[in-house]
C-alpha cells in the first residue's frame, strides 16, 4: 500500500499545485487513500519532496532533495514495485503491484529511454510502445537489470 500511495503522491504533485500537507492528504483521500498527517509527513520525507516556486509565483511540492538523485529514487520505486516484464513484437508489458503502474511509467519517462514512443499505465499494468521490434530485447534486458 505504501508504494501505491507514494506513486499516487508523485502523480498528484506532478499534475497539481499542491502546497500543503493538508491539500495532499485531501487529494489522496479523494483518490481512495485513507491517510494521517503522520503518514503524509513520512511520505514527503521518504520521497524527498521539496517546495519549489512555480511559474505562477506559488510554491508547490516537487521531487527534489540532495541526498539521493531523482533518478535513484525513481529506480528504487521501480525496483520495488515491478512484478514482471514481457514483450511481443514492438510492445513491452510491465506488471506492477496494485496502484504502481503510474510510478513505473514515471520512472521510464524520467529516465528518457531511447526508442520508446509512448506508454499507457493502468492500475497494475504498463504498456510501452517501442519504435522497432529490434529495440525491444535491449529495453527488456535493461528493465530486468533495474529490478534485480
């Protein structure tokens, strides 16, 4: 449940200007997560969220921090939530824990993998469209290396 909740937090802060723990908790509750202030505080610390100035002049939570690169945090979430990686033709299907497909998609998007045309994330399944079937084996190998 923690990874699904933290995945949702990453989705929420990337889509909305959330500037307080109360607003984050409210957004999570609307998404079906029952959270306390202590849980929100712990998630903010674990995800190393910081408040950054937006173009509109307001502050909002963003992924930041100095102890661990953003890439490492995404890879950690990816590693801990992926169940399997399979492929067919120019498609890669990644199965995740419930509620974690968006975090896996965000990881892949943030790492700018070459040859991936796009991704579609559901609750526990992520579909990647690759530009050429010849590029699929290298990507599958890389994903499998990330989860080991």
